[in-house]
């Protein structure tokens, strides 16, 4: 991802409250800050109100990233294209920024009256549709996962979010694949999280520490890349 309204001039580094101009340093700093915020929310989930609407999701993003970015908690104001390794570095395209709020409202209204106790594939489909909109300039996957956990908790559904936090690359690749109708990998980790396969407090700050447990089969990964890879501009 390069440039954009939220980056420093002639740079792909996001404008931040600490004026960090080194992209790698900012990413490491962001991981640490967000990790601390996640711990705080785990301890006291009521830091964010359970309203189950667009404001609810916006507040999750603001809570996680508000210490770093002035624009945290605001919906994306430009179109976004992000390089994905499962597309051989090609760019995934998300919702047009003019449509974000309308699509979020429609999605949240669509799922508002469901019996979440039945779960099944509903939870993975909900996460996929939410993520596919990509409402924010940065931090969408972490925000969507946290929002899903917080949303389900408010609905009385146990969800071991540590599984997703500890397997960030698997989760991202599985979301991209699910966006192209290959949903088995995403459904697997969501199903495990709903069945309580991990303790909610046991997660690590980054993937190097975590050591991802979930893997996409090499044959499936290569077949997907062969079929769906999109060349870079």
C-alpha cells in the first residue's frame, strides 16, 4: 500500500501522533500499543458500549488505534488496494469508500435478529462480509476480529479470540481466499474458536512469538494462487 490522504507527503508511512517516519518502526510500535489495548479490553470489555451498530465498530477502532492516529475511529475516505501474498502480491480491492457506511448499516441490520446460539457458518460469513468492506484506512483485520469477539460476547456467545490473534497470517490468507468463495479454512478456525479450543487470555503479541498453529495446505495455497493471482499494476 503506498501513499494516500493519511500518509506523510511522498511516503507510505501513516501520519501518527508520535511523528514516527520509519515504517518498520511504526509497525512494531503499533503492535505493542494495540496489544496493550487488547489486554485492557479483555479485562474490562465494557470499556466499549455494546450497541451492535456502526458506532460500535467505529468505537472499537478508535479504542485500539486512538493512541497512535488522530484519524482513528473515522471511516475510510479514499479507496483502498492492498497487496496480498496469496494473490502473488496482487492487490485486493475493497468497498468503495462512498459505500462504506451504507454497507455496514445494511450488514449489521441483516444480522441483528439472528439466533447467534445456532452459530454454524453464520459467524464466519459475518466476519468475511465485515472484513470485505474494509471500513478503515488501517487496522481492519484486527478491528474486525475484535469487534466480532466483542459483538458475540454481548450476545452471550463464547468465542476464543486468542486463536485468531495467534494466527494472523493464516486468518488474513483465509479471509482473502474466502472472498473468492474458498471458505473452508476460515470456517475451520472460526468453528474451533466457537468450540473453545484455546483460553482467551493466552495469546502473544506478534506472530513470531505465537508460532502459528494453523496452516493452509501447500497444494491448496498454490492452486489458489494459480487460479486467482492478480498482477500488480
